[in-house]
C-alpha cells in the first residue's frame, strides 16, 4: 500500500467516525457542502485524467449518476423507516462502486477511491445500525 493510500485510509476512517458519531445527525455541516465538494473533485480529477476520452468508461460513469440518483429519489418516496435502509443500500453500493474504481485504477487516483470506500461504508453501515 502506498503512503498516499495509507494516509487516505487514516483520514477517511477519521472522517467516517466523525460523521457516524455526530449526535445532531447533520454531519456537522459536512453533508451540506462536503459531499457535493467530493463529487466535484471526482469530476475534475477524472476529467483531468482523461476518462472522458474513453467512451466505455464515460458511459459507465454516466450510467452511475442516474442509477444512484434514482435510488435516492426512491428512498424519499418511502416511509422513513424503510427509506433509511434503501439509502443505506445506496451508500454500500456506492462503496462497491468505489472499490471497483480503486482496483481498476481508472477515473480517480487510488487514494481517492479508497477514501470513498471507507466513508461510504461507514455511512451505509451506520444507517443500518
């Protein structure tokens, strides 16, 4: 494991603990600005790395957006007790998505994908727990 991957693992684990341990349920503001910022970083880094020049990779990325958005919208239409589990499934599915990116070494650097795997898993498991 590279130093950047190890640092990413430590930082993302700490972030996951902070998110899950927040008693207010608002992630200390992280959910308001942090998740969109992470998504923007993902897009910018992916574009800089040239994933848009690979039609197959671009198609998979483009398919992921409506898939995860649809899952989130479906959760909103359900009773909160049920919707929570749908959202948890979405977070865990996104962790798997990030793990594929980590192993494939595509789109974003491995350390970034690893950080996302950890945070997504923490949030998904905390929603079930």
